């Protein structure tokens, strides 16, 4: 009897089996950022491009209406400069609001922050430091308000709607107290010179150039940086973003700081444009900024939006306002038209929601 055991041949073990694959993250390392599949990203990009083309078509139609109804006034260089200048202030605010909404938040206090920054930056004590003092004060006030909003939302656990609504009331009240209900006139020549026609660069007002710079910076920040990808991830799915290693609270705090910074910049532009500071500045800016972002394709639920679309939305609203003013239409009609545009934009978003 053969007592020797029959040996069963073993299968060769692949190299690296039983060990961590080379492409796997190291233990304790954060997971990669959540991303959509290439097909979904392609559809979202195509949808954004289609919406931007639609807004360009609407803007072209409005220009055609202006050329037909009031050709001499509407197509004049002065009027076109006026439209771009008026769009610049609210446009800078809209860039910041777009980031906040994409990140899953909302900011109802932007108009009040602009008012507070203009009033605080035009006090007699601040004007003693010249242009630099006014600009620095406006930026610091905007950042301070944004910091408070961010802390209340991110670390205080407050709903963004309530936190920013409280800031709206507080900032308006503080602006009224500082200005005592009056208008504070700027007496710094270097600030006033920026709003004069002789300061234009190739026929373009400096305010418009600042708006263009903020727009380009916002586009790069959203589309070409990790900060932008994290913003989209936090707005799309906060829990998945947290599991991927993103500090959600820190990201939301930074978004409200960015919104406050944009309000500070807009406040300085408004001071240059009007040569004064008032507690009534920035009235309904929150409505205009949110509306422009919505018709530009930004989802109120967060996770999707473009800076380009928001800027086009601003230009559409500003052009409508200009056309109504040239045709002597009442302000009530303008508000009704804006409301109708917002409703239509939201309905179109629901129809194309991915």
C-alpha cells in the first residue's frame, strides 16, 4: 500500500495578490473627490453651453428691440457704457452669490452688506486715509459680514436662509445708525477721479474692467481649481464630500467669505460710481443677484452652476431695465417682468434637471 500523500499542484499566486494595489489610497488617506461619470459631465457641460447660447440669444433679441424702438438713445456709446457700468456693481455681487448657491447655501444679506460697507467706508474718519483707506475699509466690512454668516451656517448649525436674513436686518440697521439716515459725500479726489470719463481706458470705465477681472477670476476659481471642485461636491452631496475627505464646514465658511469679499468690492465700485455712501444702497441686490444666477443655470439646490451664465443673466436684467427706462415704462412693470423671467427660468431648470 502506497502511504505517500498525493501532492496537489498549487496554482501560481499573481504578483501583488493579498497586498494593497498600487493605485489604492494609503491607509488613513482621504478618498478622492466624488466625481460624476464622463457621460454625466458631458451632458451637464452641453446643457450649460446650450443655456448660455440661449441667454446670448435673449440678449441679442433685447439689443434688437432697443435698436428698433430707441435706436439713437440705446445704441449710443454713452448708453452702452451706462448699461455695462450698472451691470458691473450687481455683477460682482452675483459672482459671489453664485459660488454660495453652488455650494448648497443662500445669501440674502448681500444688499445690506454693500450698504453697510459703503456707509462705513465713507465716514469722515475713514476718508482721512484716502483711496486706500476707503477701499480697505469696504473690503474688511464685507469680509467681516461674510465671516459672521459663514460661522453661523458652518459652525453654528443655522439654516443659511435664517442666518443671512438676520445679517440683512443687522447690517441695514447698523448702516442706518452710522449714517444717521443721511448721505455721506466722498471728498477724496482720487476716488472721484475714477468715475470720470477721462479715466476711461479705451472707452471702457474702470468699474467695468474690475467687473471683468472678477468674472475671469471667478471662472478660473470654479473651473480650474480644487476649490471649485470642492464647492460643486459640497453642494451636490455634502455627506459624500465629507466621506471623500473634504472639510464641509470649512468649505462653506470660505464660500461666505468669498461672497462678503465680492460685496466689499461692489461697495467700493458703488462709492466710485455715486461719490457717496447711503444706508439705502444695495436695495434688492439679493433679489437681482439670485435671479441672475438662476436664469444663468445655477440650481437653487446646489451642485451645479456657471459664472458665465450668471454674468449673462446680469446683462439680460440690466438691459431690460435700460430698455424700460428709455421707453418710459413704470418700475412696477419692470418688477413684473423680472418675476416672470425668474418663474420661467425655474420651470426650465425643472424640465432639464439631470
